[in-house]
């Protein structure tokens, strides 16, 4: 801090020191205020324990089903407040437990991380929850059979009825368009927003050279869709290998199936959850 | 109910109330009779416990072998009455137990569902049992390697001896021909009948964009055929990838193998069943 | 039996009955002798318990490794007598135990089946042991990745060093050449002999539309070769998918590797056996 | 030893025996010196127990992940001395324990093998540690999806962000260039040196018709790279099957990802290690 020459008219040494102290404290306070420009959001309160339990189960189910590896994550919108969502700390999905869940606002600021490391790509979740009030759960994965579609630009199309939602369209997010040459991680709100804009109102998108983002109206729904995307990609690859003309689902078939999309969901969820959660 | 003006010639107030009561009861009775237009079939009695046990085992074996997922189902014709069949309530096959088995007539009306939810596509089973007196067990599955054949129209052909029955022909059921654009489920007797007509006298058919239906003279037989269909589809896909001219089984080879089709069945069933049933 | 008219010169009624009895017994004895035209070979004595143990382990290892399914079998030449071999009764390989092992002569007659059902295709083993004094163990399997090679006639070639023995040549046995249109099983010595002639001095052959036969100088060796055949077939399929020119092992490389073929065998066998046998 | 005629001038019998004894001892000493031309290197002392533990875990993790079979091996540079490295005795990786670890110098001479059989191809490790001071851990594997790339010469390229290091280039080691027609094993320092020269400063190389060698700055890093190489090879194969133009990672993307390559490594290592090591 620049020290200005002051005349000694009536000012004592103590005056100078006092003045200096005040300036120092003011500077410190100002610095603190600047650090705290990152708001600490208030909690929406305890989430429904069943929602937390489903979120933990979802992590394990998706590892079981070959959709999630040691990376990737699952989140759910807070049941008490649409401006909060729940996402595990940075940890292999297979190891996630209820204690690992962190509450975030839609700018992906943590309510109380308590020193737990955060997923670098939480901005995917926050940005999509912001743009999509209908979405209640999100999966980010490196689902293997999807990646070749993302890098070739060959459109995923619905081969069988369990994956009808693919008929609504699965866009490809090319991160170069939003951020040029990057390290390929959606590591800030700007990239998160670009991804959400690419997603639009679709049920999922592919991230070129990275993986996928899947959304749904509930945790069981987004888990089912993630599994079905991987299956459909495998089947579509095999069908294209066989050659010949492929009959995909007709848009009218897609609409009719979407009208009853979750009719068998509870039946599948019951089994998947039972296999990964202790009694 | 419309109240008609009546003259008061000789009728008392009590008369009117009595008349009204009679009309109300008559209307209620008529409504009840209309609700009960869906018959409640009589039971054929207790099924052979070994048949029930084999049916439960079949569900688990087919999940183990990658043929059944959380959807799909297995049924058996009742041993006491060819006009009854046994099918689990709507439940992931991996979780099916003896208590889940419901008895149906061939119109797929339940004898006594006891509030248990029923498989939407039970009409597949009823219609095929009706059309095929020789069939004693049926599997409906989403066997993954079969689906690309159904959507490309490339005929499944017998690559190796364990799948010789494929040589009898595996038709493709295109639901659009029977029901136009639907949600792809065989959810009523009309669609079930159309499927049965497509099946004809064949050992299985593919449901385009959906899965397959496999039939057989016993539960072990239909389980073996379901497994072999999936294997043959994988091998045929790989052979087509290699290229070159493929030597499939000759019709005479098919006939000779079919004459001894089940010679090794007990050997396989012994192992499969042991691996899924508690001692 | 035709009753001839006989005169009554000096013959009594008792004479007739006696004569009849003698003829009946003679006929029965003759019938018995004809049934026993199938020799009952003598045993070579108790086989080395370690050999039996390795044979049981081989069955389980090959199921573990995806080479054997519920069918297929493994045999070993008897350590005491080259004219005897050991093969399990007809049973899923996963379930084979020491009590299931039956001793056979090289015409595949059992020493003492004790009513246990025999493998229909034991004639593969007997015929190959007859033709190949160097062979000490044989596997017959339906190894899945091999079958497409057998039906397309595309030659299996050694892609990597662990499968160098493929460089000696893997012929294809087309059963039509030996038996016309059959049920595809090597169910008698004639077909067994035809298979052995096709095998020649090679380490394995493919049975078109059926599977493979693999031979070796020991049980561990034939197990390793069976596993490596399956792996090589998968890799060759993938390499052909990638396209381009494939560099296979050179015949000189094959020779040099075959000179040290079993240098790492004990290391692999130690692990495979430990994983399937109780302590 | 040739016995020379000596005259008996003043020499006694004792003299002869003493002379004989001296000559014998001298010969023995000379023989010992020749045997000991293979130096016995001195130990660098006890390695960090955590390093040994990670090395044992790495073996098991890579088997779990389908990268290592019964052959192949993992090594680590000694934490106390860059001129020593640690490698298990010749044993299936799945069975390796801390007692199996042998310390070597960079010519791959063992400090104290104690009669334990040594990996024939340890010369891969020694030669690479010599040439690459930055390398702290090495994997030699027969990673299946890599082998078709090695034999077709189709370059491995980075399809997705977790395998960005592939963008630095993965050379192919063709052993014929260094050793002509061999048994394909890197069984001496000359071949090890040729392999290290082919590796240059790259993160891995493919051994044509054999497998791969992967290097890294730590045991967790080389494990992660080995797993990602196998995954990338599978995805690249599938993408090439789909056809069309493949968008690989841009060199700038590769550089940016490499700058943060290990940011998520601890997260993956935590899970992988937990699944294979007893508590």
C-alpha cells in the first residue's frame, strides 16, 4: 500500500499507527469480501431419505450394468427445493454412500462440502437443472458403446421398444464449439450452459470423445434410460454389421411407447435395487 | 334416473319409495352383471409341483444365460388341463418364485390373480397355446443378439448342430401388419392371435424391434432352444463378419438332428437347474 | 421256434420236453453270445490319482474359460496302458467328479460302465488315441469363436505367440464326406476313424457346424491349447474386422516357439487348477 | 588337470600333494570367478512396503480388468535406488504376493532370487528403466484388443479423453528387425535394448504378435494406462466397424489433458485396490 507523505500538523505517532491499522483492517475485510463473492447457498433442508437411498443405489446399479466406470456420476434434484440438487463427492460410483452426498445450488456451489472433494464436472448437472425444470435426475457416464457414435456422428436411432425415447433425438455436444481446444471437461458454468443448450429438450446427448449425459423425471427413470442407451447402441452396431436395411421405430410408435414409458419401470427398479443394497 | 310424472291414482307414498328401491336394485344388479362379463375361469387344480419348480428355475436360468432381462416371461401349459397355462405375475424373472405363478385360461383371463399385477403381454402365451396343442412351454424374451436379425430381415439360419431347430424356419412378426402403429406390446387377444398365426408351426419367431417368442414341448426344451437361438445368432453374426460362403446345416441334417433333439437335454437341464435352485 | 413233427419211435413225452428244453437253452445261450460280441475289455488297473484329478480339473477349467458348455468332453490316455483311455460319463463338464470317470479301450468299449450313461461321441477319443501314439489328452468342445471359421472355411492362423501351434495347421472335418447327411454326431468307430484321418498329425481340427477337437501331450497342454484356440479365433476375427494386411507368425517363429511351447505351462496350470479345485 | 612329470630332486611326497592341492584350489577359484562373471548386485535395501503393496495390487487389478492373463507382469523402480527395480518371480499375476517380489539391477540380474524362477522377459523391464529415468513402473501384457492393432499396423489413436496419452504415439515393436525369426520372447538384454529404443519417449508400445509394454510415472498410473489402452482399442475397433469419419482427439486436446492426466487417478486407484486387497 502506498504510503502518502502527510504533514505533521497536529497528528501524533499514535495517530499514524491507528490510521494504518484501520486501513489494514479495511483492506483485509475487502479481501475477505472478495473471496466470499462465491456465495455459500443455504440448505433446502434434509432431503427425502428414500431419494438419497435411490441415488446411492443408482450409482451401484449403473456400475453393475456396465454404464458407469470409476468416473461418471448421478444426481437428483432436491425434493424440497427445485433450486438445489444432490450429487456425490468425487468418488468412484461403486463406493458412494449416503454420507458422500453434497447439496448444491444450480450454479453448482456447494451448501456445505465439509472439505470433501467435489466432482469437477458438477457444472453439467447444475446447468441442466437450470435449463430443464422437468428433469429430476441426471447421469453423466462414459458408457462404452455410445462413444463410437459420438466420434463418428452416426446418429443413434431406436432399434427396439425399450429404447423408444431415443426417437426423440440424441444430439452430440462438440466441446470445441463452445470452448475451442480444451481438456474436454465441463469444468465451469459457461461450458455447462453450452452443454445444456445442446441438450435442448432431449432425453440425452452424447459428448464427443467423452461419454454421455442422460436426463429423466426420476432416478429410476434416468437409470433405466442409461442402461437402454447402452443396449440400443450395441444392438444398432450389430445391426449395422449385419448390413441390409434397418427398420427403426416409427415416430408414431415412439410417441405411443413414450405415453406408457414407465409402465414396467417399478418391476425393473425393484430387481436392480435389491441386487445392490443390503437388506 | 329420470323421474316421470305419475298421477296419484290409488298409489301411496310408500308405493313410490318401494318402486324406486326396486328400480335401483335392478339397475345395480344389471351393472354388476355387466362388470362380470369378463369370466372368471375355474381352476384346473394344483399343478404338478415339479412343473412349477421347473418354471421358476427356467426364469432364473434364462437370466443367467443372458436371454431374459428384467422383462420377458416363461409359461407352461397346465399338466391337468390343456386349456389352462401357468405364468408368473408381472415381476423381474430373476425374482420369480412359486407364489408368483398365476393360472390362466387360453383367453388369458386369470383364475385367481389375488390382486397381483399381470403381465401385459400374457396374450402371447394364451394365443399360442390355443393355436398349438403340441406346445407345452413358451418363452417371450428380448434376447439381444436376435433383435438385429428382426430389424434387418436377415434370416436366422442354423450354423451349428445344437441350433438345428432353426432350420425349420424362424418367421418375423411385424406388428404393424396386425395393428398399425402401436406401442409394440401384444396387449390383447387380437394381437396375440396375429402373432400365433405368424408363428404357424415353427419353433420360434422374432418380434421386429422387440424380441422373440420361443416354443417347445417342455420347459427344459424351450429353455434350451432360447439359449441356442441366442448363441446361433451370435455365431451367425460373427460368420457374416468373417465373410465368405457360409455352410449352414442341410435340411436333411436338420431333420436327423430333430429326430434326436432332446437326447442330451437332461444332461444340460441337470446342470442349469442345479446352479439356480437352492438345494 | 418251429416244432418239427417227430415220429414216436421209442421217444416218450418226457423226451420231447427234455429236447425242447435243451433247444431253448441253446437258443438263449446263442443269443447271449451274440450280445456279448461287444467285448468287455479288461482294466489297466487304477489310474494315477493325479491324472484323474487333472482330468476333473480340466473339465471345470474349460467351462470357466468359455471353451466347454454343458456338452463337450475331455479325456486322457491311461498312464498304465496306452490301449486304454479315461473319459467321464455323459454329464455336464462342470459337474464331473472322479467317480464319473469311465475307462475305455481304443474301440471305445467301456471296461465297467456300471450303468452310467456314456458320451455318444466317445468314438472321437478312441479313434484319435489309436491313430496318434503321441497324444495323451483330447478335448472335444463347441468353442464358440471357432465355429464361424469351420463354417466359412477361412483358415485359422496364428496371430500371436501363445497360439503358435495353430501354425502347424488346423484342418476342417466335413462329416458329409465320411457319412453323407447325418445328425452330425461322431457316433461310431467309422466316423471316429474318418475324423482321425482328417486330423492327421495336427494339434487340432474344426468340425464343421459343430465345434473342435484338440489334442496334446498332456492334460495341461490340451487345456492350454483349447483356451488359446478360442482366444486366437477372437483376435483373428477382430483383426480381419480392422482390415488391412495381417502379419501372422512366420513358420520359423512357429517352429522356435513350439520348441519351448510348454515353458510357461506349469505357471498357468497352477493358477487354473487352484481356482476350480477345493483345497 | 594334466599331471606333469616332475623329477624328484629334493621334492618330497608332501611337496607333490601340497602342489596338487594349490593347483586344485586355484582351478576351483578360477571356476568360481568365471561363474561369478554374472554379478550378484547389492540390494538397495527394503523397498517401501506401500510400493510393494501397490505392486501386488496392480497384478490383481489388471487380471480383474482383463488386461493380464496368466502371463505378463508388472514392475516398479525401487524407491531407494533408481538402479534397482522390483518384479515378481515367474508366477500367474493373480497369485503374486509380497514374498514373490525379486529385486533386480538394470541388467536384470537378481539381487537374491533364492531359487525362485525368474520371468524370462524381465529384460523388457531392465532395459526400459535404463533408457527412461522418468519411468517408475512398467506393465508387460497380452491385452487382447491391442493385439489386432499390432499385427495389422493400424495405428492406435485416442478416441476418448481417458486415453489421451495414446495421442503421444504408440509405436509397434517388430522383433524380426532386432532378432530375425525368434521364439518372440524378449529373453536377453540385446532384445530388451531394441525394444527400449522402439519405445523411445512414448507411453507404450505394441509388440507385434505378442502384446504390449506400458510405462508410467507410478504404479497407479501405469495400471490406469494399461486399462485405458484396452478400452480405447475396443472403442476404436467398434468405431471403425460403424464406418464414417472418426474424430480423434486433437493434439492440443491431448496436451491439455496430459497436463491434468492424473487428477482423477486417486479416485480410481482407491476403488481398484480396495476390490483386490484384503482389508
